[in-house]
C-alpha cells in the first residue's frame, strides 16, 4: 500500500499561501489568505492522524458556522 504525502492539486495556482514545509498557511481560526477559504487536517500540519483531522475539522466547522450565522445580506 502506498501512502501519498503530497497535495493532489497545486494550491499555489489557487492563490493560497504556503508555509516553508509546503502546507497551507492558516491563522488561529484556520482561515487562509483567501476570504471564505478555510483549511485543516493534513493540508496544514505534518501531524497526520485521523484524530487530529477530526478535531481540526470540528473546530473549523464551528468557525464557519459562526461566520455564516453572523453574515448580513
């Protein structure tokens, strides 16, 4: 079984900033440099584990929910 450790897309083509190790750069709320785009899990850290990905995904889901709830039209 082969384990892939690289991104399947070129995130730089999307305009996302990367950190030195090639992961997507995020702030403390997992926001990227593109408004409305969040990243978590294996895309943002070298710590590759299901538990970490689930925890980050839950956190980011709560952050996105908060932003959507506060959005005005």
